[in-house]
């Protein structure tokens, strides 16, 4: 007993899912100075109890490694709390009523911001087979510039007053990689599709201060803690202040994170995926400048101070975020085959103008991936359509072959519609998939996906085959305006029930509960290069834990999402307790 180390804290009488290589189960954990010093049975761990040791009796509850969200937009999520949430709106009448009420509460001239709207769900527009436009909302928002951010985070609709403030009109060309909705006569109808256009639409909106961002981030971290998260990856954050989106996820947001770290106020560990984009402003708008290019990326890599991230366990930035395409529901995903509802059209990448050849589009992505890879960065590419997935994986392979060495763990974002041969190649070269099997929203309505993408829509999020091929899949939420708890996402991947019908779609593609847990723990840690210190409950790793109110390995699969987090620890400190 003379050599026994007394712990600062022990957790006993639990069901400890270690998520180690054997996915073994133990009963108790000993923690000292924020690190795990022993994992075992109650009797073994009791030897670490000294006079000052805190003893937590888990009462038989399940304890897991804390979750890591491998792809989320916390800056946007927190900012969305200040918006009018229209996620549940299904009719134009209800939308107009809510906007009218919001206008009555808002000082004249101040912006009205809406989030979460799905225009495809507006029954009047569906019946008339038309898009929602600015003229649908102008009369109820006449005194307020208004922006309706759509559920997918890739598009928006503005009213006429906001359009006038932007300085855009019928003569404004589409930005590279984006699209401005127009009438048959060429007049702008208020729709702005994909990020380059979204940036233009929001360019005149007021930006948040660093102080306001700090408050938002702290509140969002507390929410993350309450759902069992001890860490997450900010999906896109980089230099620039010229647009609302970049203002909520740009220089000021990075500064806010830095200040919170220096003040010791972070309650969740943060990895930033660095997003390099052309700083498009209204005054200097040019259709010749894309949102992403190799020249822009090189400029930002050369000028940005990556050395400011000194404590990389709490605030890290080692990943470059790129976009290859958009999303299927706006027909901006890049497909190998025609859209089921738009014969003759397969989408395209976000690179180059409408006249750019496919070869030029592919070369643009290859150049950016090669540059980032050569400089030692991990690269994350938003690639949704199966064509985009193929091009992305091939570009990764090309970079790895040209500059071999230590794995960068490049990964494809949202790309489960990719072809089998592409994932075989991904597994061979250590390329990961970051996926978000969210149970809600149009993106995970298999029937709706199938209407756009045919059979590819049915097999989306079909993770079983991809795992069996040897691809490591990290789990995320892609939270923009709502944080979906990781248990609901595991349930969605385990059951494969469509969000609209509740029907089980291609059950052979469902994963196990253990696979789902791995996605949000050890696999997510692996994506970040942190698997040696996080992601499982093993000696020598940080004491990041979550305790659930029920055993998700024992309950019916339909009950997994109903489980609640009752305690979260980060670095041995309790940051949430129910």
C-alpha cells in the first residue's frame, strides 16, 4: 500500500464503457490532476481513496468517454438564438404572421433575422410549384431589412429593403460558386443560393462584437456540456470581417475563443477547422473572384498566425476546411448522374464560373489540397454529391502519393453518397469520413433525398458498408441553429428510420450501438489526432466523461435518443450535473 497513489477523485459502482480496443466494460475509475490513473473493478479502485479523495457513487449508471462533435458551427449556433426560429413553419400564412409579429417588436430600420426555414416545406409554394421570394414577405417587413437564413446553412432569402441596402440589382452577375435567384426578366427575386451568394446577401448586416461572441460561445459550451460533450470541432472559422457569416465565425470569433482560453473559462476543448475565403464586399464585388482559390488559401496560410494556438489541448487549429459542392436539396451537390427531378443536370463544383470545364474545376480543388497537405495541414472537404466525393478522395490520394509521410488524416465531410470503390480507396490511404446522421430535418428524410438523388438518396448515411470497408467514421451534428444530441444521432444510424415517414430505409446499412458510440468518442478523437489522450477511458488519458441516466446498450434502439446526460466531467472537473 505504500506505493499506492491517492486519487483526487474516484468514480465507483458504475458500468464503465471504456471504448478501448476490446470495447471492454469495467466498474470504476481513479482520477488525479485531471488524468485517469486506473480503471478497473470497485475493489481495485478503492485503494486510491485517500483522506482528500472525492468519491462519486455512480449508482450503477453507464459512464462513457465524453463525446466529441466532429463537425459543428458553434459560432452560428449561438448567434441563431438571437434569430426568429422558423424551423417548424409549413405555410406562407404562418411565416407572414410570425414576421408581422416580429416586425411589431422590432425598432424601425433594425434587421429581422430568421433561421431554420425550409422553403420546400411551404405548402402554398409547393402547390403553385414556385420558389418563396422577397415579394411574399415584403409587405409585412416593409420597415425592416430582413434575412431568412434557410435550414441548410447554404442559402437565404432577403426582402426588398435588404436587397436595396446590399446594392445588388439585376445587373449583378452570379458570384463564382453561387447563384442569385431571378425572375424570367432577370430581376432579383431575393434568393441567394450557396455560400458565395449568401455572403453577398448578408454583407451589410451588423457584426457581433468580441464581447458578445464570448457570451454566446460560453452559453453554447454550457449547452454542449449538458449533452455530454467535452470537445468539438468548429467546422469553418477563419480570417475576415466583411460578411455576417464570416463575422460570426471569423477574426472576432477566433479572438473571442483566445480570450476565453486565456481567462480559463472554456468548458469544452475546441479544434478549429480553418476556413480561407475571399473577403467579398459589396464595394469591391467582382464575379472574377471566387470564394475559395489556391491563391486565396496561400495568402491566408502565409499571413495567419497559427502560432497563437499555444495550448493545443484546449484550442487547436491544424485543419483546413474547403468546399467542393453544396447540398442536394438546392441542386448544388455535384452528382455523377442527373438529378431525379431535374433531368440533364448533375450539379457542379463551387470552383470556376459557369463556363469552367470539369477539368478546371477538379484542378482547382487538387491545387488547394496539395498546398495544404504539403504544408502539413489536415484537410476537411465538404463533399456531398457522389461526384464531389470521388474528386475529393482522388485529390487526397494524389497529394498523399506526391508527398508521402505521416498521415494527415484528411477527411470527407457529409460524403456518405460516395461510391464503394471510392471508400475502398479512402480506407487504403487513411482518409476518414465525418458524418452527421441527424434524425431531423430535410437532409435526413430518405424519401425526400430519393426524390432529388434517386437510389443515392436512399443509401445516404448508409454507414455499415463504409465501416466494413475499413473507413474510420467520426460523428458530428453540423449544428447551425440546433444542437442534436449524439444519442439521437446514434439512434438514427442504428434504426435508419426516415425523419418524415418513420419507415426503415435499407436496414442492412444500419450500424451497431457500439459503432455509433465509437463515432462520437474514439473515432472523433482520432480525427483530431487526439486518440492518445482522449476518446476512451484508459490509463493515461484525460478525465473527460459523461454519465447517462440509462444503459443505451441494453434499452430498445428506439429509446437511445431519449437517454439524458446526468453528469459531464472535463479534465476531472464536473462541468454539468443534472
